[in-house]
C-alpha cells in the first residue's frame, strides 16, 4: 500500500499560458507541449485552448465557434444568424481523427458582423448585441452551443487530455501572439464538450484551476443582468463576472481583480494610502456578490493581453517566468521549462495580486 508522500496528488486542473509582448506569432505546438508534464493534473474529461491573433484575414468579424448535435440544428441556427448578421464566411473547423477523441459533435465556425439596421432598431452597441445572441442560442436552441465569440481569437476544446485536444484541432497549424491552455480534472460537474475550459464571451476567455464555493451567490447576481450559466460548471460564471465588471461597469483589470479576489477587511483597514483604502472599501461594498471564494488560480485572456490571478489565500499554485519578449504562466515550473528551458525571473505571484501583461500597441 502506498503511504502519504509516496504518491503524487495533484491539486486539481492544469493551466498554462504564453504571450509575446511584441505581438510575435507562435504556433500552438509550444503550449500543447507545456501540458504534457502536467498530464496527471487532468483525467481526460476536458482539455482546451484559447488563441489570440489567429484570424487576421477576418479580424474585423466575430468568430463564432459552435458545437451542433445535428445537421438540422446547424441549419436552423444558421437561419437564425442570417436574420441579424452578415455571414462573411462559414466552414467546418478542421480536425484530425485520433483515437483519443471520440463522440465529437459537428464543430463549425462562422465569421459574422451584426447588421447595422438591427443595431439601430434595438439601440444596442455591437458587443452587447453579440453577447445577447450568445446567451439566446445557448439557452434557447437545443443542440447548439456557441463556445467562442470574439474577434481575431478562438477557443478550441473537447473531452480529452489537452495534448490530444491540441492534436485533434490541429493547433500546430495556427499562429497567435497569445495562447492559454487547460487540462480539466472535474470533481463535481460532468465531463462534456461544452463544459471543458476555456469559457469565453466576446474576446474574453478564462481557464481556471480550483473550485468556486461562492458559485450560487455569484450566479444569482450575474443572472440578474441577462447572463445565463448553462454549461454545467462553476468556472463559466467568472467569465461573465469579468465581462460585467470590465465592459459594462468600466472597471480596470486591477479593480476587477480587487472585486473577485477582494482584500480582507482587516487589510483594507491597515492600508496606509487613503485613496487606495477608499477604493478597496468601495469595491467590496458595491460588489459583494461578485467576490469569488474558494481555491482558484485563473488566467484571463483578452485582445491585447492577459491577466493571471490567485485567490487571496493562494490555495492553488501558479508560476510566472519570462524570456525576451515572452511571458509564461503555468501551474508548475516544469511546464514553463518545456516552453522555454532558459526562462528567467521565475516568480510565484502572491494571492490576490494580479499579473497583467499587455501587448505593445494594445489590441491586435
């Protein structure tokens, strides 16, 4: 019988990310290799990636990635899209047939633009309209799920180990300036294609290691504002919280981090900077239902950058390294060393302190 200390018990899922500050493109091969030394952090019930800068020829259009359960559902959904969007291109997402990935749905992508006449009639900006479209499809159209909806970016996920998911989606053929990755080890939610990470809305994406004990409170609050949690896992709510705080409320990344990983009241009381203390108190008072409790480490991707964040008690591991213009983030240093053997400035961010990396020149 194996004794304590003689068997490795991983602390949940695996996350990884790489970004070029200069916006230099890299294929998905590097991030895929990074997931291999963290194989034991997954159990084959979910893997996925988000990539930024991969659709330069369609950079001005929203890239909708879909799972469909049948051809008729796809046709029905396409007819729905044509009522409000110009579809400039559509195609099946290329995949490789490999024995490790089975029971795949129909996987399709559309490059679309909302019709100006529809936006004028509804008096909505296009991002809000796209977000509402995603919610409407995912809650009201059985057998159809939008799992990615941003510009010049895309999410790729499946039931399987992440390195197999990368091979299945042929990610070595894509080039992006930022990649995030996830290997899933679900403990109380099902393993299915829609429930794999990343979770996305518009160009925002989240990969998460941990468990959200505040999920019900977070979900009840965010669903008052039109968001719907339909993908049967707690992590989905973090994506909607970030969209609400950044896009709707206009908070900065640092302020949003102070909402979901809020400082303790005792810490705020001891803060020496009056302006900072007042801001922290304001955020805790105004957004108490968006405090995310429980162990977590997340990587939040967006057009032009990413943010890594631990819970305040740092109950999940996260390591950051650098080399030249690139920044690497992972659950384990071994994964960073696979991406860049000569990585420098290895750090272990403190709980609740965001690591924010932006691409030179902003959105790409």
